[in-house]
């Protein structure tokens, strides 16, 4: 976590810019933070299901090896 001194420096840097540029920077920061939140949600979701996905992949590989798998007919989907 950034220190208070780091945050203070960043705020001073932002305040030194013209107001219209400050708004652009803040818009970019908002988007960036939302992207980071989205990525964190995906990572959490994936980590919760990763074990299940591995098991399903192993089962599919086993069925293919045993000749139990059939080709998927995309027209029937």
C-alpha cells in the first residue's frame, strides 16, 4: 500500500496540472482501477474453479483415450 507521502506527492503532481488535464488523468485512473477490479474478480473466480476444470479435462482425456468420446456436431448446438 502506498505511503501517505507517496499519495501526497501524487496529489501535488495532479494539482500542478491544468484542470482539464486533471480530469483526463482522473478518468484514466477510474478506468484503470475498474480494470484492475475486473481482473481481480476473474482471477478469484478462476482460482475457485481451476480444480474442477482440471478434473473435467482429465475425464475428457480419459474418455477420448477409451474411445468413449464422440465428435461434437456444431449444427446441433
